[in-house]
C-alpha cells in the first residue's frame, strides 16, 4: 500500500447497508511516516521470537559432520513440547552426543533434546542444548 515511494493513501470504512441507520463513513489517511512504522511492525510480527527451554522428541533423520570424529549436526523429526507439531529441528552435538545420535539413528530409537528454539524462516534449530538423550527402546541393549 502506498507504493514504493510510500505515497499517502486513504482507506474508507463504511457500515454495511444491512446494518441499518445512516452513518457517515470514516476516512483513515496513512502518511509515509506511518507506513514505515507499520512496515517495521509487520516485519517484527512475522519474525518468530526464540523460546528457551523447548524440548523436542523424535527420530534422527539426518546426520552430518566434517570428519570421522568430532562434533556434528543432526536433524530430529519430532514434536516440540511448546507447539505439539511435528517438524524438523537442527541441533549441534558434541562428539559423545553425536555418537549417541548415530546409535539412535542406526537402531531407530527416539531421542530427546532440550535447548533454545530459534526459528529463521522455515528453519528450526535448537541452540544452547541443556540436554540430549536417547530414549531407550524395547530392543535397545546398550
């Protein structure tokens, strides 16, 4: 609205003829300065704010690390306790936790991770992990 040069525009609000009565329509005028503020507010509201202490439980569906030893990245396909929706969440793991993630992936075991949920566009990441654990299954002998 207002175009790329943020020209002044007006919005007219009128009651439906079905509402009955005779009311004057209201006219709202939006200036270039107000358009910039409204644009900043819209950007802020579209940005998902990080949340702390979120736990995700699910299956490891992707593993990656640079070498055969060291820390790495995993992706959990699972449900976050704050939303109840199944999504993919990226996590960065230390060497011992990465080894556990490999074991869970190989054996089809579920994992649980808790950290700060960061959302950038459609990418969800758990950062600053406070816990990572393999949820023991019936066939888990480790």
